[in-house]
C-alpha cells in the first residue's frame, strides 16, 4: 500500500477524470465532433505526462504497481487514436471503446489494488469478498446474461509478444480450422512486440485490438473487459490448433452446466496433460490430431487444476459480475494465479476438464524460468498462495501420481467404490474414477475422508461423499466395502494403533486394492511388516500396495 494516502486519492481521482474524458471522446465521435475528440486526446496526453514522474516515484515504493508502464501504453493508445482521426475515422470509435477505455479501467483497478489494498490482510479480505469480481466485470457479458442473448458463440483472442513466425502459424490455423457454423469474433493482443507483430495484427483490420507500446502483464488484462461471446477462447501465440478442436471443446463444455473451463491436451505442458504423440512435421501433427479429435465423452477428464496455453472458458463464470472473477493481481509474479483460479472455481462448485479428444500443438515457453532461478519467484508465489488460502498449492493431491496409477489394478467393468483418506486436493482418487470412465465404466463413486478441514471445500467439488473427522480410525469409514482405499497422509498416526491395518484392509471388496503412502522412514518400516504386493514411487513418498 502507498504510505501517502492523500497522493493516492489524488491519483485515483485523476484516473477517474481520464475515464470521463474517454467517455466524452466516445460521445464526440458518435456525433462526428472529431475536433473536440482530438483536443480532448491531446489534453489527456498532457495530463498523463504530468502524472508519469509521480508514477515512477510510486513504483519505487510499490514495485508491483504498473503505473509508469500503464501511462506509456495509454499515451500510445491515445496517440494512435489521433492518427486514426486523421486517416481512418471509421476505426476511432472501436479504438476508444475496445482499447482506451479498458486500459484506463485496468489502470484504475491496478492502482487501487496496490496503493490501497495489497499487503493489508483485513483490506484484502474485504476486497475479495465485496469488490474483486465487480471491479473486473465485463458489462457486455452482464447485458447478455440479462437479455439471454450473446453477440457471438465464442470470443477468440490471441496474445503475442514477438515470435512473429510462430504467431502467423497460430493465426492461420485458427482461421483454417475454426468452423464457419460457429459464430465467433477473432481479435489480437500485442503485448509490446518489436518484430512486426503489431503490423501483422493490424492487417486484419479487426474491430477490436489492444496494442501496447511496452510489455505489461497488468495492461493485457484489459482484454477481459471486451469479450462479447458466450465462451472465451484464449490462445497463446505458440499454439497450433487442429481440425475439430473447437467443436470438441464446446461439446465437452456444453455437456454439463457445471463445467467452467476446458483445455485440450498438448505437448510441452506441465500437470501431466500430454498424451503419447509422435510426429516430426506439422503435416504429421495434423494427421495425428485428425485421428485423435473424435468427440468422446469417456476421454473428458475432470481435474483439480489445469495448465492453459489454450483455454475455453464460460464467460458468465469468469467475467460477469455474478461470476468468480478471472486471474488475480495478488499473484504478482504471474505464477500460481492459475492454481488460485482453479481453487476458486472448485469452491464455487464448478468443474475443470481436460479434453483428451482434442489435441493441439504447443511449442512451449521459457519466459519465466530465468526469474524463477534468479529471484525465486516460484517460491515467493507459492507462499503468496498459502498466505491467501491457507493451503499449499503443491500440497497433497495437487496432481495425481502416475507411478501409483500404473501399479494399481484398474478394474474395467462393474461398480467401483473409491475411498481417499487424507487425499488433500483429491487428485489420485479422481484420476482412478477417470480411468474407470475411460475403460467404459462410469459407475464409480468417490468417497473422501480427511482430518484436515481446510480441504473440505475442494473435495466437495467432485466427491460424492465427503467427511471431516478430527481423528481418523476404522470406525470413521462408511459401513460398506470399497474397491480402492488410498491413504495418502498421516499413515503412521492412522495405522499406528493395534489391528488398524487389518481393520482398514477388511474394508476392501473382493479383488480390492489398498495403497498407503509412506512419507518417512518410520512409516516405511511400519508398512514393510505387512508384506505389500508391490511398491510405487510417488510425489510425496513411497506407495505400498496390497491387492486381494
């Protein structure tokens, strides 16, 4: 937060004045008053230049605030508006509506958040409870919800920072493979590129575009204010889409009103979201994708979190004033914002799905790696997540254990009762359910029991039966038999009393499997006594597995 409250209030008032001036410019253009529009534009530039030195000083006190770069980007936008007034007056209105005003709105929110909220836990709590969603809401989406009509089925936007050759491949394939029977808008965000990207984007003469002079993570968030589609497809410029990509993603999204986000499977992405694929040319990649991209609900995999170089999102869930909000400015190093979004979606009752019947190519990026090594931004962001939500984003169950899944005896037919004991976020039991679904058995029921109350809101998103018990014993389990029992944390405590192991194992159905994760040497020694059938290396320890 800014120490000089009086200065902070004055600057916030100035930004409000700029917004009023932009609205006035918009009205002038509608009335054909271009002289007044240009005069107001010059006045705004002069005012922003006067603000700039103060913005630079404020950034010394609050390094995360984007004020200086935002000033430069907004001045750049206004100068481009002046040029359009003189050369392409038909494009001025959209430039004001879909670039200048959203940039100013984002400038206002960014300054407000870091100057008045960030760093004060009580103010942060109040902000997220009362202001966060509304301050980022998209009024076009709100109006569509009110009327029941969206202007487009899908808003597609491509975000680029240099890499023009790759960007061209990305855009060309979107145009080629996006079906004509889906109404969509396509527009571009140039995040300060210097390699001809802006000129390439401008050649499409889109009604919407955001061109930034300087790369700024905060300013690109202005895009959330201009979508008009029922769904929003965000595409990184290092993604190549494929035949049936959008049709399959939409089919998955529309299969369940609780699905808020769907991503395709791609290479060069974390979170175990890739599928085996071999190709050496783009032609071979497209052939592989064509065979893979056959809509199949059995390959729609619910996840606890998603990585997203390409994402289809439900605009009402993310961007309306009744939604959960989009990416959070609180995650100042960029990392873990996706994890926070996934948590908010889960806790609001929404689902996140990996559509493996949709394959796209992702080149991959090393953008954040230098900062991760040099400044430990990954560790700092992980702490921010914990401070915000009270749980570790990379804690138990944040992703499934692939070694465990390979070692388990996955049944292919019949009912499956799956019990996760202290499964954290719950990824391993959820993955078991998915494997049954993929084999044609949808009759799988998820039970969760935990002695850590913090995870209850997350487990309730996909668990059929969820229970918190301060001290877990055999008596804590339901009076039924389970096909799988996974004990993931506190094994020493839970199985440490006499006959506990035998009693837990007695809860297995015929041909059932129990797996226990040993996280320390003491737990390993305890579990060795029970002669496991096999073992598997896991994320947090060694899995001991028994099959009956």
